[in-house]
C-alpha cells in the first residue's frame, strides 16, 4: 500500500516512467532500521478530536481540587463503567499448517448482548457486578443459570439489554451505596452516558454525599480505569474461555445457560485488586498525576490545515493554477477580458464576459449596494514590501484596495486572481444587502449557495466568511461536576419546562 501511494504521489510520472517497487522499499528500510510497517489501531474521529490538552488539563485541575478540598483517601475514590458481552464470541488465534485456507472455529448461534456494570475504588476494592440481560419481563432471567455467576452479583433485565436511566438509579441504590463505608463525602467518576446524568441519579447521589465527576466526552480510552486495565483483558479472556469451552466437546455451545459460568471465570481472573489499582494509577487519578497521560495521546487532536483545491494564483508566475484535476462541473469561471480600472467598486461595473456564473442574481438592488472600503478583509491590505510589479497586477482587481501598511512586516498578503476577486466582490455585496434587510441567521448562506462549492470553501477558509456547504464543527465538550448547584438547578429547570409543555399538549 505504501509503494502504491508513492507511485501515485511522485511528480516524476509526468515526465518519465518512474515506479517505486519492492527494491526501493528494502533499500529505504535498510537506511532507516527504526522504521517498520505497522497496522494502526482504529480510533474514532470524535475521540481523536476530543483529546485536547486544554480539556484534559481542565479535568485534572477540577479533580485535584476535589481531592484536596475533601481530603479523599483512595477508599473514597470510585469509578464505574459498562461493558457489552456478545454470546457470539470472536475466536482467538490458533496454530495451523501453512497454506491451509479453511481454518474454522465453532461459535455460538445466539447474538444477544449482555451488559456488565463494574465499579471499583483506588484501593483495589471491586464491587460485585450488575448484569443486564435482554428481555421484557422477569422470565428472561430464567434462561440464565445465575447461580454459577460471580458471587453476590445482581441480575436484571431490559428490553435490549442496555443501561437506562431507571437502571442507573437502581444500580446506585442497590449495588453501590450498600457497599460504601459511613465516611463521607466520596467521589464517583464516570462517563457522560444518559443513565449517569439523569436528575434522579444526581439527586440520589447528592443526598448521600456522593460527588459525581464526569470525564470529558470521548476521552475514556485514556482516562477510564476500567477501560485501561480491566475491560481490555476481560474481552480477550472472554473470547479465550468461550473458545476453550467449545473445543472441549462437540456438543458444547455458548448459550444463555452457560454464560454465567464463563463470565465468572473471566471475572475472577481479570477483575482483581491489582488491576484496579493499576487502572487508577495509569489514568493519573490516584495518585493524582496529570503527566500519566503521555504527550502522544494529544497528537491525534492536531489536524493539518486542509489544502484548498481551487484555482488560485501561482506566486511565482501570478498565473492561475490549472484545475485539470477537478471535474468539469467544479471548474472555476474564467475571465477572458478582465477590467483594468482600479476604481471599480460594484458588481455592476464588471464586464459581461462570464466573470460570474450565469445563475447568479442580477437584481440591481444587490449589485449597486454601496460598500465602504473598511468592510474588506484585513488580510487584503498590502504593505510597503510589495514590489511594483505586484502593485500593477493588483490594480487589475475589480475593487479598490486600501494601501495601508499592515501591523506586522512579516504578515503575508493575500494574492487573488481576477475571477476570485470578482466573486469576492459579489459575496461582500450580498453580505451588505443582507445586513440591511436583517434576515434570519440561515438566510445569508443561501446567497453563497449559488457560488461554486470549491470557491465557497476557499472564501470561508481564507476570509472566515460563511459557506453553504460547510458543516458545523462543534467544539469538544467539557467534564462536569454533576452534583454542583448550577447543574442541578439547570436540570430541574429543564424538567419543569418539559412537564409544562406536556401539560399544554
């Protein structure tokens, strides 16, 4: 795959037949012995973008303040999480003869998903788990031999076997609070799942002097102790136990009845005190250590600036960059007879030589709007370092540029082609027209939707103008102290508004 990418990216293909082969890779690898081909781990885009140093340091700052203010010992610092186990397991690696194409492994025929809810503290105390099986009534539990499950474990049902708000409150009252000591307050750290942030869950915890702290969204793969040291080994151990059970006899299959026995063996091996202590230490919770998260964890949140594929100007020749790599329907309009008068300031003064697309509006009220010069973007201002040739070329632009030197001598000026400048003139006129009529927030992007998609993205990227095709990018959320007065009052207000709307209906 690397060699194919190099063949496609090399610029020598335009002139000579140059292909990178296996020999090139071997010599390149011999010159760099520290490099090797590795299969990367799959990481969701939202998790990659959420691992910013600002959000993680903010979380650790509040965590440290809670630990110091309440003088919490490791016995009073808890973490809970859920994990799904499917009856159709994934077979592990086995030893087989080379060249054999058919290497089967028997798995179960049931595809039900059972949810396991685990909780432990920083001192290594692991509470008995809660299991949620799919079903509508209590009869769903009759298919499971719960006696063979982990000791003192709790079994309940839900229609799809998922964690819900009601089950979250049930777990807090029956599986968590009875195992706590009388010392208060205590801290419970969890993710922002809907079952953990309900008002009933928060009020029950606050009534029992339990401080609730959530992780920043989509960061549990680095900050969750259960994900770091327990659930990972449990997943591989569950697959191995299921494989061992099916290979013991031909009639052995993984079903609901044998699941408690298998999960008990996995639970006893991996949900240990040492793994729990290691999880809190590796996540920097206890002992409190923000540097436990390596710098490499934040590298995924740094994204390079996208390269615009529009037909911009070549800085060396000031000629428009060829757009041959773009489809025909994405090619920018060309200006065959550009204007030379620098005093042109409105779209009506432009020649009719296909400077703009044919489907643009021709309303005179839009094209003759007076626009002050200070409405132009600040990065269009030139400085004293511009050569005479550049000034002559900029005189061909279809609007007047204020020749005010920039504040920083190192600030680069924006170089636009004539057709780009004409389209920019139209965008600015539309913006002024919309500001006078005071439209809705979504009316302005409709004017830009008639422009070319490639140029719209370039305008938005270069001058921070709205684009119709641009998607809204939401910033990653932050952690929350759920038992704080502000959050409790906000949730009460939303519940009252919801009840009021339901009563009105």
